[in-house]
């Protein structure tokens, strides 16, 4: 497990009592809402000292970020982090 994957899973876990796996969808499996996903984004930006524009997430995750899986978030954040 790489650094970004660990941080992403840890950040997601702050918003749910459910077990977080890479296959979990933020909304349907973990119960995150729109506000939670925005806070998750801000947390990851802070932890990794990066900026992730909204349009980038729309391109990578689709227009409804909360329906994305943890793995999709890890991939999107990793791509931005290692640019």
C-alpha cells in the first residue's frame, strides 16, 4: 500500500463507521454525503499539500463524486500528487 492509498483510506475512515475497502462506494457503502466528499477533498489536499481542481475530479470521477469508489479516489489523488 502506497502513501497516497494509506492517507486516502485514513481520510475516508474519518467520515464513516463502516469498514473502508478500495471497492467501497463513498455514498452507497460508506454513507458519505456531498458535504463529506468536499471535506474529504479538502483533507486530502491539506495532507498531501496539493490542489485538486473541481474540474479535474469531474473528469476523473464523473459529475457525482460521492458515487465513486475509494479506489477511484486513490487513483485520482495519486495522479495529481505525483504530477
